[in-house]
C-alpha cells in the first residue's frame, strides 16, 4: 500500500508519467485492514475521492469496461443503474479519445439478461435501465447502440464494430478478454488525473519462487502506460493550444 501511495505521489509531483502496479492479494490486504474492494477504489481515493474512476481491461483485440465491479453477482444486478451506465460510458468515451487516440469512439453495451432480455420476456433491465441510458448518451453525441446479447458480442467479426464494450458485471467483461488474450491483457483505471495500468492477472502464489511466471502482461502494462501517458500529454497540449 505504501508503494502505491508513493507512486501516486510521484505522478502528482510530476516525477513520473504513470503508475504501473503489480497484482495484489485482496485477501491479505483485507485481513490487514484494507477498506476498499480493490485497486480501482483505492486509487480513486488517493486521487482525491474521484468517483469517476472505473476499470477497463484492454488488449489489442478488445477493450471492455464492467459497469459493476467487485461484488457478488446478486448485488451487481441490484446495483446496476442508469447512472452507473452513463458514468461508465462517458468516462470510457473520454478516455478513448484522450488516452488511446480514437477520435470518434464507438461503444457497445452488453445486455444484462440472456438474449438482451427478449424485449422484457427474460428480464426488464434492458428496457427500464439500459435502453434509456443509451438514448441519453446518443443525445449527448456518444456513439452507442441499445444493448445486445452478450453471448454474440465478442467473436472476431463482432469486435470489429466497436472500440470498447460496456459490460454489466465483472465476469461478463473479464471472461471474453482473458479468453482472447490472457497473457497480454492489461488492467487500466480510467477517470484518474494520472495514468494507471497493471497486469490483468492475480498474484499466483502457487508458482512463486519457481521461475515459471510469465512476464508478458506486466510488459504490456508498462508499454500501454507509456503510450497512454504520451497521448494524454499531447492531447492536453492540443487542448491548451486550442
């Protein structure tokens, strides 16, 4: 925790351009008194309690954002709201422009229920929460359609139609990206005043000390942090010139 605090302080003091964190054991931290569900919430507090910080998982082929994150599945369903979707979509669109260099980002939304609810026959969250949120976002100029069935959203040809997918709960987002590119996936925190990435895997205590750990995700996290920081600086300079 002290190393994370120090890294954030270095960014705040312009001594570093980005923070790259390694995996943490939530169980160990919680037993030691850690009060946050995960990295994202802790970093948001270090950034001054910024509520807009959200998690993105990214690789070359796919970017996903879970609208609800570290909670039980039954709680994710009850916590899902129009406000959370609006917040996640706006933050994601801004980050795609500023940090990833995508001028006109295209977002897609995964339906919460099977077959995206079948027009209310398999659940009404799409009709009552997700579609109204999509209508508000389109009125704001954000390119996003109505919710689509999650089971057909992540195959190769479907992925070519969007830049990032909003998913309604943790595993809906993480299963496809870890299936597509487990070794190169990167966890990115959006909405912070500094760039933060980390490997998209856990601590793997079971292989500690055996010399078989795969460094790929950490390398990709460092490369992505560098490119994001460079783009953010260029975008900031352009905004100031404008």
